[in-house]
């Protein structure tokens, strides 16, 4: 059984648990891929028991002479990439393959935007989050509490976002250490910190391939 524990994430930044549900879907997909390496087929039933809150899925394994999924070898190499985009078009056929990857029962839909003007509009909307987080004390507190500043702290907490994993340039990482204190962040907001950060992130988002 796959259970979701809402207290493990930030409810303000995880609206209606949408981020957690995406993560659970990725977990289940990884389990299905890994099962093939052990000659097993994973049978997944989503939300199998409505009386059990946050029971996301029930997975049953069946012995089978199934071919190992080619993605199994990359499971241990997979990581989150927060580096800037390469500012290039997607290779021919990639968009079509992404759209065909949705094999769900129509509860999910994939939409891809490649028009540069539309991408800029979406990037501007997405970057509002950074401005709100820097200008609103409760959200600022929750965000910076989630950052892990040292490897030792990462081992002790077992959760959170390591500062190096943000892929921010070293000077910005140092700035983060200063603005984790609300009084400093609030003073810098008066001279344009939140607006500058929001615009910079929007510019980065808009450089994506889609």
C-alpha cells in the first residue's frame, strides 16, 4: 500500500496536495519499472479504499517472465535538474512522444506550449510565487525553514531542500543566508529585491524549450 502523509510537506506551497500526488505517481511508476528487473509485474489499483484517507494506491506483484524495462538502469541516476535551460528547440518528434506518453484513463491531460509569447506570459505568472514568498512573512518563514544549509543538517533532518541543490550561483546562495532572516529580506524588498528576483526567474523560465 502507498500512503500519503500530508504533514511531511508544506500545505501552503502544496496546494490541495497536488505536488504530493504528482510525487506519488512518480513513485508508483518507479515501482512498476523496478518490478520488471525482479521478474515481477506490478498491478496498480489507485485509491482502492475510500474509507482510508490518503491511501493512494495498492500494488500487487505477480511473478512473470516479463522483459526488464529499459528505464530500470537509469532509476538510480535520476535527479532533479535546476540548472538554466539550454535555450534550444526540442528535437523533432519529442513533443509528439511526450503527448503520447499519457496513457491514463482521461483523468490527466498533457498540454505543451511552444509559442514564445505564450511562454513568456506563463513564465511571468509562475514567477509571481517568488515575489509573494519574499514579501509575505508567513510564507517566507515556511520557505526558508525548508532549506537545508549543511550536509550534516541534511543527514539529521532527512528532508528539506539542500541549498546546493538549488543550483543558485554562490553569491546568491550567500544572499539566501542573509535573507532567510525576515527583517533583512523585508528591508531589501523596499529597494526591489522581490521584484528583481521575480523578473530574473521569469526570464529563466521563458527560455525553456516548451
